[in-house]
C-alpha cells in the first residue's frame, strides 16, 4: 500500500462503509475522516450517523446539507436539457453523485487529506462517477476503492469482519434489496428483480402508492415555470428543494413516477431496477409542456439533441467536463423564454398536462383555427411546397430521362 496519512471517505453508515473505516486504518495505517452528504435520503438514514462513524474508527465525521444546492445547481440544469437516460430513467442517482464528490473533495482539501475513498463496487457506474469527478476536481489526491482491493466478497464476510473487531453494526444478513435514495428518487435493485421474468412485488416500491390503490378522485397541481425552472406550485413561491418536496408528496400519493427498467450500465453490464421519481416526473411534464408553446421547431429539435447527449454524459459521470457544461449552457439559453403556467392532473400513476399557457407562446389561435380566418392565405402553401420538394422533383425528372 502506498503511504497515506489522511483519507476522506464518502460514508453512508451502511455495512460497506462501516467496514471500510477499520480496513483503511489497518491496511493504510492512516487517519480516516467520514464525510456524509445529506442529499435528501431521509432523516432515518442520518440519525446517529456521526456516532456510528466514530464507533467504527473514524477520527471525525462531517455532515454536509446539500439538498437545496443539489436541486438548484444539478437537477434544475439537467431538467432544462430534458435528459432522460435510455428513454425512461430520470437520472436520480447520476445527478446526485457529482455534488457529493465535489463536496467530498472540498472537505478533503480543507482538512489536508491526501486521499479520497468510496465504497462503490467494481461492477457499477458509481465508481466511474466518483472517480471521474475526483480526477476533474483534485487529480493530485490518491483514490482508494476498497472493493477493488480487499478480499471481502459477501455480506457475511463484511459482518464477520466487523464482529471480529467488536465494531457495532445494525446491518443483518436479511438485506434483500440494494437501494439508493435522495430528494429526487429512490432506486431498488436486487432480490426478485434479478430475474427479469419476475414481476416487482410490494417490497420493490418504498415511496409511491400502488396506482391501483391510489385515490379514485384525480387531483390537480399548478406549476409556475420561469426560464425553465419551477418557481411556484399551487400559487406558492418555493425554493427548488421545497418545490420538489411538495410535488414528491403529491405525486407519491397518486402513484406517480414508477418505472421498471433494464438499463445498460457504463461498464457493459445490464441491470434491472425499479425507480420512483414522483415530483421529478411532474416537473419534467411541466417543463416540456411550456416548451411545446414556446420553442420553434428547430429549437425544440436541438433541445432534444442536447437532452439525448446530456443523458449519457450525466449517466456516465462526465458532469465536470467541458462538453457537459457546454450542453447545460446551451439548454439554459434555450430555456430563457420557457416561462409559463401548467396545470397537471394526477391520477392513478399518470401525470397528465391538461392546461398550459405562456406569455411567450408561439401558438396562435388565429393561425391554428380550423374555422374561418383572415390571417392565412391557403394559396401561399403551394409555392412553399413546390420549393420545399424541389430536390425530390429534380431527382424524379432525372430518373425519367
């Protein structure tokens, strides 16, 4: 092992990171500082976490409240691009990783650490997301990834490792699912989901109500959008995090935002997961509805192109790259006119836009009407079509010669 004096570990309080603290001390003979990111995973995940880290052998534990910053500076910019990975995934885990990594680096630089550590396995995407951010923000710091070094390969082995050292741990052998939660979403993997022929059971969903058990009466929410950002809900101005929190509550009650997908991981493995993104689904519907009114055909097409490319960059852990930042800037420019109000109906798993308006709308009832109008001369369309199809006409005439 290379000589490390002080390492900052991205700490969750779970089984893996609880074992990593003593493992680092034993194998690197270094001081370990636990860094906890509060990204809205829930109070129950954070209760007693500092004491737990210290009991595992950490010299200190820092908890950073990143909820508002994550929504404002990472989720909202991503929403403007329209990024949806492989057509369905709203990138809940992916958008949280860059802000966690950035805050971890800042902590490491502040305490004078010479190394960073994460508990990601060698099979997943998160190792790339964390280490890609570390490389972009603090390439001078050594990165330690225990799952790629140690010989602990099972939950049983980790529990035995802690028991041998009399380190308390509330984890047990009965854990069935792997979950990740933040203010934007909850993901569930493993268990029955590892067989794609198995339908998800009730344990696969932890946040949203079963749409079949959701209220029989629809509910509507009004969302005010300014320059591509949700600024008020149901007439109340709200911060980004509070708006998301409010819509999460509304959406979860009606079973909004459930998806069951098989996705392509960056490392080449396909994985299946159940994702719940209630408030995010409503926000996405609101922004896209205003775009329909405001963006012209070419601008909307380009925004779609931005969204497709951005979805892969965000998923692949390339947030802190010039290309990703350029796409975010382009989407922000297009969003300058994306201002309006949308009413969305929530009913048994569906978020449906039923009303939309904008002072910047390009929709004109005078031009679009099927009734009689005085603003459009139908005869003008003939010349336009002749010029628009001129290349096809010339090609056909050549083939007839």
